[in-house]
């Protein structure tokens, strides 16, 4: 067998052992005590549990004694010796206090038990008998409450297991009074509390072999008049944890889906708005930069233009032709001074 398989088998076995041990412990936890010192006593024990029977005051000075179940001897002891059934570890008798215990009770353990005592010569000195009956213990208790038509609170104490259980009630630590109890016997499993009565309610269930209790906080009832999911509700309900006028889970689910859709749409719109604003801002920044850059180029162009204009003027001066002067011809006698009128001069030809 592979190591992994072995490990799994061991773990499973250990787990099963723990479960069985827990079950045995739970069963053994139910224990009853019975006084069987009187001849013909009747004792009760819990199925699966333990019963402790007080048989005699003390057996420390009894030379020989025997305990029989029906016709079979289950224990035999001598003076001042505690004896234990070696086969099943089921029976235990302690001579010093005269108590006899039976563990892991089953249906076969019911019936008649007999204690016989003998002197040192083996002669019977005393005999007395008792009857042992077995019952299933109370396994669980549940409290169920509801509001009645006039605002009273009906409480039911439901128990499982046990034969002929007896019930008792307390409210906030005291036994229910007539001013708190509208109807129902305080010894029954159903009671009705008056209006405006609330607090910590405890139901105790007791049988001959076991006892168990359950507690619950009960609140008062209020009249509910509302419309929920299109249905009109008019009834008495508990003041606390009232869900009659609260939206159902389906409606809440639909509302959450609608809310998610709305949030998603708003998110998309917000994203579009942010993108649009970013685009607009970027465009405006670009225009501002262009205007700023354009102004600087204009100034540069202006300076460049002025320089080019100055150079053009200088070049033009280099090529200019002097126009002939238009002068009045003055004749002083026969002399003609109009010689300047036909002279062509390059004033700045070589500049």
C-alpha cells in the first residue's frame, strides 16, 4: 500500500474515532441518580447514559455480596473491595458508599436487580430488589412565538425525546404571574402572554431521566398597516425584527441592478464630459500658443522687413539716375547755360 493511501486511511480512522468518542461522551453525559435502598424501589435510567443507584449505606463490612440482573450474576465481591466488570467496564460498585453504576444503558439493561449479602460462611443474610426502567432523554427544546389578533404573544415549547415531559416557565428570572399570563397553564408547553409583556423567557423540560431548558427573548407586538410589493398588510407583528413592510430580496436585487445601471450611465457621461473638456482645453491652449508664436513672428518679420527695406533703399540709391534738372534758360548775352539739362550723372554708382 502506498504511503499516501496509508496516510489517508489513518486520518480517516482517527476522524471516525474522534466522532465516535464524541458520541459516546455525549451519551454518557446524561446521568440520573436513584435511591434503591428500600426493597422494591423503582429507578429510571436514560438510554445511552448512566444511572447511579444507591443500594446500601455501606458494604465495607459485608463479607460477601452479589448483584444479579434477572437470573444472572453480574458482580460478586468481598469485604471492602470495589469491583468492576472486567468484560464490559459497564458495571461499577463502590462498597464504601454503597453506590452501583451502570453505563451505556440499553434496552436490555432494564428489569429487576437483586442485591444478596452473605456472611463469611456463605449464608445469605439479606436480600432486596429494585426495578430499573429506561427512557430516552430529552434531546432538544425549541421555543416558537407568534403574535395573536389582539397583540398577545403565543409561545410554544417544543421538545424531542423523553416520556411524559413536564414544563415550567420563567420570565426575567421569576415564575410567570397571572398579570403576565393571559391563558394557558404554566405547567403546559403552550402559554399566551398579555400585551406589552416582554423579556427573557425560559422553558424548562423535565422527565424522570433528564432535564433541558431553552431561553428566548420575546418582544411585544405592534399593529402593522402598510403596503409591501403591491400587497396591503394589516396585522399584528413583533416590534423587533419586523420584515413585513420591508422590500423583498428580489425587489432589493432589482433596485440594486437599476442602481448599477444608473451609476454606469453616469460614469460614461462623466468620462465623455472629461474627455470633451480635455479636448477643448487642449485646443484653447494650442490657439493661445499659436497666437503667442504668431505675434513674435510678426515682430521678427517686421524687423526683418525693415532691414530688407533699408537694404533695398541703399541698393536703389546705388542704381538711381539723376534726372536732368529743369532750369530756366537764362541768356546773358549769347551765352547758353543749359548745359546741366543734358548731363547724366551716376551719383552713387560706385557705392
